[in-house]
C-alpha cells in the first residue's frame, strides 16, 4: 500500500512513521508513506498557501490553488482509491473504516490547518472525510498519523501474530477483555484463576463474558 500525505507541517509526521509497527511495515515493503510539503506548491515569492476568508471572520483559510496543483501532480502519477481530508467536521474514525482502508492500494491524505481548506477543495477532490474525535487539533497531521497507524497495522503481514490484530478491541464491536502476565500473584493481587487453568474453551468463555461486561459498563453505545 502507498500512502501520500499533503501537509504544511511535514516535520510533525517524522516521528510517528519512523517507529514501531509503521516503521516495520515500511521496512518490509508492505507500506510506503510519502509526505509532501504543501508550502512548495505555494503561490508567489512568499509561497503563500492561505488567505483571509470571504465574508469576513477570524482565521485563515487554506487556498485551493496550491492544493489543487499538488493533488493533480500526484493524480497524474497514480490512481488514488481514496483522497481523504482530515477534519473535525466529519464522521469519526472507527475500526470498520480502518479495516476498509487497509485493503486499498493508494491513499492520499490532505491535512488541514488554520480554519481549514477552501470548501471547493472538498467538493472537487475529496472522496472521504475523517475526524478522529469531537475535539479540535491544531492541524490534521496528528489525526492523519492516527489514521495511518490504524490502517497499516491491519495490512496482512505487518503484525507477526495475525491473531493479534483480529482480537483487538472493536474488531467485533466489543472492548477487549482484561489481559495479565507474570507474576500470577503481585502483592496478594492474583490473576483470575481460570487463566491459569489450561482449560482453553473455559478461558475463551471467560474472555467473551468479560469483553461483553466491560463494553456494557464503559461503552454501552457499541452494543446498540
Ligand atoms: N483536524 C483538527 N482536528 C481534527 C480532528 N479532530 N480530526 C481530524 N482532523 C482534525
């Protein structure tokens, strides 16, 4: 899978993509992530990328020309399955969306700043808009990093133990059951005995009961 990201703050994306699972996916050749600095498509000597909004109001708006030039250049090089805009005024990311996106070949992600992008960008180029939650970040970069992480770990071969991604919270709309490791007794706090029993059907039953119980307590909305 190839993921292109258009950003005015490419430095923000350095670290998240050079660690852990995303780094491993890149090294294995399973994911290629390319960052494009929108500033280099800016207008004039000052490489302008934003301007005040028509109709008045505080905050700058990202202009359509630099974004259009950048997107068109990339589109001339390959077909994108989705062109995604990261924005708080969109449907929230969930596991189903991550699953779907992990099956795509080429994804382009546009990250916003300031007041966001000229709305014509959304109308003309964007095929999907994603929010990562009902709060406003300074820019879409961290949100894009979240989306990329959620997608890349699902690409077959990225996580060694395939089972691990499949048993994550949300894969079946339930939160994960509690997990434990050694020691079996920490200062009198014991691991549930069933997990030490070696009775795997019983362990599975216990895990699904706990997953259901925790979901009911913490996220009853997932059960609806
Ligand atoms: N940009 C700013 N805030 C955001 C959010 N919550 N989700 C996605 N993109 C954003």
